[in-house]
C-alpha cells in the first residue's frame, strides 16, 4: 500500500482534469487533505484500527470532494457498517463456497469506461440463482466487488454508471430481500461506501417488482433519483451507451465472460487484501447512533425475506 508521502498522481490528463473540475483536486489540495485525514484517524480515540494508506484516504476524500470533515464522517460510517453488519462486510473470501457459487456466473461485471472515464457496471439479475444464493451471500459478493473496484483511482474520480438488467428476474429472487435489508443496502450504497453513482439504468423491470422498487427509490435523495432511468427493453437502454461498450449478448463487441475470468483471477490475487480488511476496528458503543437499529438487518428478516409480502401482489 502506498504511503501518503510517496503518492504520485500518474493518471492521464483526462482524469487530472476531471479531478480538478469535479472534485476540486490538485496537488496541493490532495497532499494537505490526505495529511489532515491521516492525522485525524490516528488521533481519533474511537477508531481502534484503520487503513491510512493513500488509496484508502483518497477514495473517501474523492467521495466527499475533498471536504476532510465529511470524508472522516464517511470513514466512521464505513467502519461502523463493517462492525454492525459483518455478514455483508467481513470474511470477504473469494474461495468461500458461497462466493464461488456466485463467481461461477458473476452477475456484476465492470465492462469498461465510457468516453468520460466513468466505469460501466453491468448487473444481470438472472445470473443470481435464488435456488442456491441467499440475500446475505449476494450482498457480500457486491461488497467484495466494490472493495476491489474502489481501489482503482479512475473509479474514484470519474464515478460509475450502472446498467441493471432485470430480464428473466423471478419473484423468488425478489422474495429474498426484506424491507429493512433494502433500507440498509440503500444507505450503505449511497452514504457509506465510497461510490460516486453518476447514472443508474434499470432495464425490463417486471411489474411484480415495481412496489419494492418504489420503496427503494423513496430512500434516495432527489438528486440521485434524477440520475435513474428506466428502459422497457435492452434496445432502448443501448441508445444511452456507446456501441463499443455493448456486451456481445446485446449485439456489441465486449466479451463479458472473458472480463469475468479476469476478475476471478484478480479476486484470487487480492484475497489476502480482502481478508485483511477485517483487521479494521472501531468503538461501536461510541458510534451507536450511526446506522441505527431500524436500518440494521435482522437475522430473522434475512431468513424470511419478503416472500409473504410478494404473495399478496398481483403478478401478471
């Protein structure tokens, strides 16, 4: 891991310009902010153990546009989430049988970067197998992928555009997720993980999922809701993405399966790093107000999901 004093900005001019225009980042701001945030972590009596390498500091500083105080608050939320919801955040082992099962299909793939440098993430819901996957293992998989992706500086600076394809999504899949689980997930993805969501494109959302989708949307800020677009067909969604980034199954040149194989290799190479994240620690008693009890997932709800609720819906 790169020490703050040894860090050098080595990205292209495109990302240097993006960092300056969108995040107010330049050499002076970056070095001063990293030094201040590192000192704040080291002197914080309630943070027992935390990364202070340049990559970690920058991902949170860029997430909060170099407002050091806000970046510190985001780190606190992140560390609390890791402690309060260990079933999502800890033991992110790509060799775990549950992770291996999901990795056999890899429903979430970074398929490239668009002309503005933003990472394109393709999510194919039908590749999650509700017969063997649980909501817990699915969300652990998502957190594992985000931990790896967020280490890339291009990801940190330009942000991401998400394409979520609901083609062939089943009622059984939706039934795995409970309301407080969805609430926690939305809070973590928008306020806790250092993730700059630039756009979200939903494709072919079935009618039986509309009620739950509306609930999830109600948890977002108005600014983020404006970045969400829904498309009735894959063809309609493709018009919003340059053709060079279309997957082969959508008529484009991108070999998603090959990218997935590369990601599996990378996850294996980063296994020790992923497991080392569990060494971070924070005083939960002091931060009990963060991620309050209403948003923390219960084991009962994880097991029961929303099957009962969805049985009451009229499904065409």
